[in-house]
């Protein structure tokens, strides 16, 4: 018996829309990353980008459990000496909630050229409106909504 391997020309990509209202950030990120990779498809291939496009709306209303709003920080380095910067997640949720969701999903994708290709299929918006109505996105249900 031979193993079926999907060719890049045979990949059919769908568009999904996810409403992030009252969904914990980690749960949202893990399930969106799974769809971006294509792990929900029977023809999943580890070394091919066979995932679908995902639109996340209402990123302002994503949920952080516990004391993460007060205690968790997003840290980055500018590249200069002493250039370590950190932003609290409460401030990040107010100002750049779309970036927060994007970084959470990016951390759950492969750390190589394949992961960089997959993250481009993620579209995150702060509000309920998005410019992708022409793609007729299907609604993706996230398990464990509070």
C-alpha cells in the first residue's frame, strides 16, 4: 500500500472566520494554528503548506484567564545595548490586540520558512468588520468557549 502525498497544485484552500469574543487566548491560538497548518484535513502533509486562511474578528474582546492581564509581559529587544523593552498585556490588549493574537498564533507554528508562509494566511481585526466578504468565509467554531 502506498502513502498518498498531496501535491501543492492539488491543495484547495478555504476561508474561515473566528469570533474571538470571550475565548481564552491560548485556546484560540492553538486551534487557529491547527487550521493554518492544515491538521484538520485528512490529506495533511508535514512538509507542505496545506492549511486554510483564517480571519479572526473582535480581537479586542479576547479573554485572558487568571492574573495574566497584570503579570504577563510581551518582551522584545531593539538590537541596541540595553534595548530590552516590555509591554504589559493589559496595555497590549487595549492598544494592539490584533498583534497580541497574531503573536500567540505565530508561537504555535513551526519556526522555519514553512511557518513564515503559514502566518501570512492569518488575518486579525480588532472589530467585527473585515474586507474579506468576497471569499465567503465559513464560520469556525472554537471548542471550549466560556
